C-alpha cells in the first residue's frame, strides 16, 4: 500500500471534496479519485458518501481514519527524526485567531521559513473553542489562542504575553472627552462586536451582564478590518486587542478611550496535546515565540 494514499485520504476527510483536495496537494482530481478508489478496493469497503456538496466518511471510513491518523503520525515522526536540522521538511499545522494571524504571528513564520525553505506551514484562523477542539483531535499540531489562560487536563499551555484590550471610538466621539469611560456609559452606545464565540466578546458580554448593563444596540462582524472601519465611520465603538488597532490609533482613524477593566484579561498563548511528539520545526517555532 502506497503511504501517499493515506495522506490523500486524510486531506479528503479534511476538505470534504476531491476537487479541493487536488488543489491543495497539487494533483489532478482524477489522481485523488483513483487513490481513494484503490484504498476502497484494497479494503473492500466504501469510504465516502456524498452528502450535498461534501464527501462524508462512511462508518468503514471512520474506522480506517482512526488508523490512518496513527500511521501518518508515526511516518511523519520517522521522517523528521531521519532528516538533518539544517533544512527541515514536512508539514506544520498551526491554528490561530484572526488578530494573531494578522498582527502577531507572521514574523515568526517568516523566520522559520527562511531557515527551512522546504518546510510546509499550514496556517488556519478560527475561534478559540474550535482551535482547542482542533488541537485535541489532531487537526492542528499547535494553536495560538487569544483568551483566558487555558487549564485543560490534556493540553500543555505556554503563556506568551498578556494582551492589552482597547475600547476604540471615532475621533470626535463624546466619550473621548471623558477622563474615564465606565461600563454604565455603554448603555447609550452601539457596540460593534466580533462574531459570537470570540473570547474577548464573551468576556465583555459576561462583564456587562454582571453589571446589568445593556448596550443600546449591537452590530456583529467576523472581520476586524470591517469592525475598525465601522468605528471610523461613526457607527459605534468596539473592544479589540491593541495589537490590532495600534496603526489605526496612530494614524488618527480611531481613538483609544480611557476604559480600564482589569477583569478582561486575555493572553497570547500556545496550546498543544500533552502527549504530542514535538518535531524539530515545532521546537524551533516554539522557541521563536517564547524568546
């Protein structure tokens, strides 16, 4: 059995599509289809069924998938151990939140790629609960979160730094004239929030609920750039990490309000499975982050 078939099988499970798998792997779609067909012929089972536009594992496919994850994990470990550290190969899968992907992580990935040009780095953004779940099920080797410090019994957590949260408003907003903006002041404001499930949105909503404060209205976006533009256009105010708004504050597009809530504490942190084998490129990446 060609080991590449197992990797292709994993990617079809990942993307739910022969077409997208072919694009990701640089194969012709017919090659992907042929490899899956050969696996089905070898094991004499049907591995996928079509549900709408997606390919979904059959019960037999789910059983094989459990074995394939273990086989490919061992194969990757063997390959990494046998190679020289001077030009590492293989794949590193990293999950992170949008704000860290856009404003924090890229210099570290660039440094790692410069040292190891043949290393394949897959970076995906998502919400912290989904990233934790993806780390637990092996979708990601590691995840970079912006959240309260994690204390999961099956995860190792490495704090990188505490991130400052900033309440931003348009430059001529009445709240900019105050010495301090209290939670009570937010009752008359429109809050522009990130999507539901975002860690700092959850913390802000919990704080407002505890203080029995309800904003006049709420607008929700998944894009940080859209949120900042709405604030600049005087549609409301928003709570975002300082790393995401520093340039906008510096350019005068928005203003950081004197809003001091010590209960909203979020940290940039790395999480990975406690039992996970840390490959040489992952070790280097973690070292870059910690230093």
